[in-house]
C-alpha cells in the first residue's frame, strides 16, 4: 500500500512539475534613464517650438503631443514618477530656455502617457 502511494506521488510529481514563477524586476537605473529621456524630450521640444515664435500654449501642446507619441509604447512608462519628471522638466526649461514662469499645471497632461499605455 505504501509503495502504491509513493509511486502515485512520484508519478504526480513527474507528470505535473512545479514551475516556479519569478516576479519581473525592473532596475531602477532603467526607470531613471527613461525619466531623464522624457524630461529632456519635452523640454527640448518646448524650447525649440517657443524659439520659432509659437506661443507658449502652442509650444506646450506640441511638446506634450510629441512626447506622448515617442514614449507611449514604452512598457516602463507605468513605473515613472511624474512628479519627478515635472521637476526635471522645469529645471531643464529654466536652464535651457530661460523661461521661469512655466505653467506647471500644464504638465499634468503628460500623465496621459501612463493612462494610454495601460490601454494597450
């Protein structure tokens, strides 16, 4: 009887092996790099369009659209801290464009990146 139970148990283990699942770990370095890329893309696009004589509202709209287009399919977007991105964008714009009255509330539209990626 014991041989039958042991045989059944071994057969069960051989037929149905246990696959261990590992959680996917994303290195913080990758998230930091993407944060810097998003902030640089937005600030460069904003500076370039505002230097062409486009109004600040138009430059913001264009920068948001271009940034969304470039990074919307990146799977790491959902892990970004948009408050940190906003701070980097503002510091980049102040340093590169010398625009010190940038409307911070307009950067809330960048979070549509995270929402757009979750729909994919």
